[in-house]
């Protein structure tokens, strides 16, 4: 008979992968939905967002735990309301006895986390450096290419890394011929992370209109892949990092219904 890890053992491993002390002060990370314990965990579902579709998928898989990168609860609650669309997925998970854990910015900042994964996808074998120019610097990276390339030549690599067909680009005056060697990287919403970073190109999920204008005026091309598209590809790596230590005792799945809410019409 296969022995399954306890919920605490899985949480301990998640804490090793993404130490919670690395998370931003404003973040809500850790065990967000805690069913009755003690409890063993045989199956885990990985997603970026805890939607009702993800909870339904978790129930169909008989998952004991959902690791949802984004915390499903951000602010203090004064009441529980099953009709509230924000609360509904978390309440559904609780009712089904499914635990929910969120690493969020801890996973951005951690060595081997999302920021490092983005850099590795751009420059295999390069050593990314943490940003130090702003308050959210730990959650972004700067990486340098061995040889400069044009934006036009770099875009197919970014599309492949993020598994997307389209990107939003704020070009400098040189357009696709803009030369890139130094790249600033931040998953999700990169404005606070990349602001003030001197680079030839910024790669992030989303950026405000005015932050993009300021970057271009400073000679930096901006490439946006949409918020969760800069995070979701890491789930395949997280699956491996969670499953290997427990062998056959833990079955880990990446959600098939968790997708970025934006599409191109």
C-alpha cells in the first residue's frame, strides 16, 4: 500500500520551494483554506487562479489540495457569502474538504522560482541578478544575453517560453531593430518591480499605460505577455518539484481549465 504524505509534509515542502518569509508584506500567502485536519494528501492540483472551474476540476480528480499561485482571499472578511463571486471558489473548496495553498510573491522571489524560470527561458545557463533599484526588487530579475539581438529576433523565444501566439509590445523609435542585451523581468504586474530599472527590454505580464510610455521614453522596449501567462508555464516545473520527493505517494496535476482571462478577439 502506498503511503501518502500528510498535508503538513506537503506544506513543509512548499515552504522549502518558496519560503514564505520572502513574500511581500502586503501579500496573503500560505494555507488559505484549511479543511479539518490531520489529513493525508494523495493528489494535488496546480493552478494560477482558484476559480469555480478549478474547484470543479479538483473535485473530479479527488484532489486533496489545490496550490493556487494567486491567493483567493486578499482582504479581511467580515462575513461569509456564498453568493459573492470572489468568495465562492474558496467556500466551495472548503465545503468539499479541499485545502488551498498560495505561494504568490514568495514563489516569485525564491531561488529557482518564477522570476528565475523566466530568465532561464530567455538565456539558458545565465545567472540572473535580483533587482535592487526599487522596493519590490526581490520579485524581479535582470539578465544579460551573451550577444545582443534585435527585438524582432527575441520575440519568437518569448512566445515559446510563455506558450502564447501574441504579445503586446511598446516599441522604441527603432522598432523591431531595437538592440537588446540587458533584460528586466518580472512576472504578473511588473510596474512596481521594474520601475527605474535600466534595461534594453522589460518583459512582464502587464504594465500601466504611463509606465510603458516612461519606459519607452527612456529607451526601453516593453513586452507584455498578459498577467498570468508570465506565471502559468512554471506550474510544470512546480509539478516536478512537488512530486519527486514523495515518489508514488503524491499524484500532482496541472489544471487544464486554468487559463488567462484575456483572449484576442
